[in-house]
C-alpha cells in the first residue's frame, strides 16, 4: 500500500522537498486537500517571491487538480488512489517550480 489513512488524513509514502511524507486531508465533500500546506511552506521557506497563482494553477491543473483559496484540491470521483497520485504529482511539480526551476533559470540568465 502506498498510503495510510488515519480518519480524514491520507499519509503517503511519497516524500516532499522538506523530507516529510506528503499527506492530504479528505474533506467533507469527498475531495482531497493539502490544507494550504504548499502555500504555507513556500512562505515559511523563503520562496514566497516565486509563488505566482497563475503559474501554480497551470501546474496544478495539468495534473487534474485545482487551486482554491491557496489549497491544492482534487476530486475523488475517479477513485481515491487516482486522486492521491494526481495530488502527489501536482505537489511534486509545484515544488520543482518553486524550489528548483527558478534557480536554474536565474543561473542561465546570469550568463
């Protein structure tokens, strides 16, 4: 099993850039939510200047999820496991954008 469910929390075996297990809340309406974890981490780790709602939304929507009130959310209509995979992909891609890609792009622009 790639995840563990504790009440309304899904704890996956996937690891985020901070070294924590990626986890999500199951909302009352049956969606998965990161409870604004990614948004908060961006601000707490000093990359808030890289957060851009438009760019974040494009990345997140590419994986079938959405950005709503700074939360990454995903419907579970196609099954919980698919939603979990989509959320992990969205979180990982957004982390890449926030923490890795801008640094690489800055280095290329310095040349």
